[in-house]
C-alpha cells in the first residue's frame, strides 16, 4: 500500500514540550515531517483544541538547537504499551516558522550544515549593495 503523505517522514527521537490548555507535558517524537509529527507521551492528549509544541534537537557534541515553536492539532491518540502515540498536524505555519521548520528538517536529513544553518538562505549581498558604499568588496 502506498503512503499518501505529502512530505517525507524522518524517524527521530527529539525532546518535545507540549502545552495543552494549561497543562505542560514532556514528550518525545517517534517521527517528524514537514507537515506534522508523531509523539510518544506518558499522558493521553485528546483533541481538545490546538496545542503548542516546542522542539529541541540534541547534537552529538552535547549541544542543543534553539527551540522550534509550532502550533499543532491532534489528529489521533492511541494507547500503546503504557504510553500514548499521538498524531499531530502542524497548523498556522507562517513564512518565518516554515523557514525554521525547513532548516530543522534539513538538520535531520543532512542537507543543512549544523555549523551554519542559514548558509543556503542568505541573500546575495553584493547584488543588492550600493555601488557607492565604501565597504563594498
């Protein structure tokens, strides 16, 4: 059977902070894509409205990424071996958040340089510079 998802999923164990109403929960991802993720939580998360998600990558050298803040909607929640598997669809992803999400996904798939994550998204400053600028190269 063919997977009908729009975006490629990456299996990833990422620490996640989830805010549901006035509850703040710690969870981990099972997988993530450009349009959503699957969480593993010790608490059931029902479809009682939108949630806030904060994702933080942990790097091999022990460093962590800046948190990626997103909003999500619960698609489903299933009990599984004493925990819950929760499907989340990202919502309200504006242009700036989409850029950070793309960078985040690039760190997972290896297309983004962890040392300089915005390297491929910078404008060509020479093309837009003032010809009379004394600091122009």
